[in-house]
C-alpha cells in the first residue's frame, strides 16, 4: 500500500480512529533509527545553532535517531 492510499484511507476514518493512527505514527517515528543523511542534517543544524534550547533538542533528536529509542 502506498502512502497516498494510507492517507486516503485515514481521511475516511472517524476522528477517534484517526487519533489512534496519528498516535501510532508518532510512536513509529520516535523508535525509528535515522539514516546517515538525516543524522548529518541534524549535526549540521547543531553546528550552526546558537540557541541553547535548540541545541538540547537537536542533541536529543540525534541520540534518539542514532539508537532508535
């Protein structure tokens, strides 16, 4: 099934069922390991950031993305 088909199917779900699908998607994203390119992009953003809160968020995203929480 393609992403377009999944999105189309989600559009037809009741709001409570859509919520379950969205929560599942967030959980998948949280556990997923990032590719080398994605980690590189985060590292580049970290290098260029001067905002302490952004630095903490990027470091956390890199750690989670590397290990796949």
